[in-house]
């Protein structure tokens, strides 16, 4: 079964850090582009970051640029998001999402999400 | 404020058809055919329903169809069913700098 499972969310104080992980299974992880997408409570999704299949191309939303770092480990079949200098507006469910094969900007597999709450 | 504009809500009766619009700009919807649509039920993650403006992933009902004209994309659901009641989000590619942007979402109510 094709699956993405996120972990690492939790409650953190403003200015703090968290590292999210996403374990992939059921497909050839190192052949797919991957993303992090977040969704604040009651709001629509917001794309956060993209990483190419080989890890050489990375994009970030302006709202997280300079604070978040995306990475991947093909040996571990895992995607990561290092989040620093967290703010209240970063509070959201964070999903990892796989790019649909041979197209752009369409996410065909999503994890169940991990909740990040930034509050004092 | 979202980069893509969707109506906040639409409704329809079982068996009817509805259309949800998604208005972007010449920098995203108007420039690329990489528009996708997602269905999200409460407490669940989004599900891809349409990609490249009008293509359906394997397993998605042919009651769902998409189109694009100029800066506006549309999702049409025909033969409405109770299980179609959900939030729907459009998403458009805007070039490598912005990658993708999402719409604010449309709540579909099946009467």
C-alpha cells in the first residue's frame, strides 16, 4: 500500500524549533518529487516547500523562507522539515504530499498530517 | 486572502450538477495548464480529484470534470451524491518561484 506517515508535531513556544518527519512506503521514494503542505485550523491548504526527486532543487513559500529547511533521505525513504524561529501563524496541520508522476503541482498521495501548535 | 478566488459555498440537490469556479491571474491559472482540484471531508486529508485542469486520476469518478479558460478554472460535479458533500480546493502552478498556490475553498452542500 502506498503510504505517507508524518510524525514530530507538537506544542512549541514561539521562537522554538521542531523537526517533522514523513515515512514513505509502498513506492519508489527516490523517484518522486515531494512537498510539505500545511493547513491552519478552519483554513485552506497552504503549500510550504518542494524538493525534487534527487534533492537538488528546492523551493519554499515566502512565509517560511529562511526559517524552514526541507530535506530527504533515500536510504531511509523519508522526508523531513526542520522548522526554526516558529511563530503563531505557523500553527497548522502539516502534511507531506507526493507529486503525481510526470506532471507538475498535483499531489496524489497525502499523509494523515501532524499537528504543530506554536503557543506560549 | 488566497491567491486563487473561489466561492465560499455552493449547493445542489442529489442528481443535479454544480460548478465551482477558481479565478487566478495571468501568472498562474492563465499561464499554465497545471491546475488541480482537491476534495476534503471533515477531519481528513485532501484527495486529488482533477489535475492538469481536466484530467482525472485513476479511481476518481467520471462525474467529476474540470476545465480552464483564461484566468479561470472550473470543477463540475454531475449527478450529485450525498458523499460529494465536502470542501473543494483549487490549486495552480505559478512558476518555480511560487510553485503552487491554493484557493480559499468552497463548501459543497448536498441538499
